[in-house]
């Protein structure tokens, strides 16, 4: 399964409320870096990264915009929607290996 296939399934599950199904597409050793202003936070392992998605606001949706796939890397302008909060666009990069998400990078654009 390629990067686009994996990510389509990930977003479908996440946006349909099957957060655990989305997390199941993550590698056990996944790393996620979230950039905020001049700093960043790195989460490591499926417990931390998956937990970030599982604990997210009820109704969280992530909608990919233009997608750039380069082999096992999937890049997109991601529209993040949460109830009662203004929508947000972020730059997102996902790395996929053997059908599992191995890293995520989120940065404000």
C-alpha cells in the first residue's frame, strides 16, 4: 500500500470518528513533531502520538488539500476543523513505510 492509499484510509477513519482505527495505521515507533511559533514539541511512540489523536477534541476533522506524494512521503496543506473553534491550515508531512505511518510533522503555515 502506497503513501496516498495509507493516508486516504487514515483521514477517512479519523474523520468518521474511528480514531483508534486511524491510530492502528501508525508504526509502534512513530515520531510526531508539532511546530508552534518558534518552538516545537516531539512526541515519540504510538502511545504518545496515538494518544494525541485519541484525546483530541470531539468532532476533530482533518481534510487534506493539495497533496504532494514523493515515494513514501505525503505532504499536504491540511485543514483542521474542530467544533466552536476557527478552522486552521497547517503544513503536514507524513512518512509511510510498509503501509504504516512512521513520522508526522505539523507546522503552521
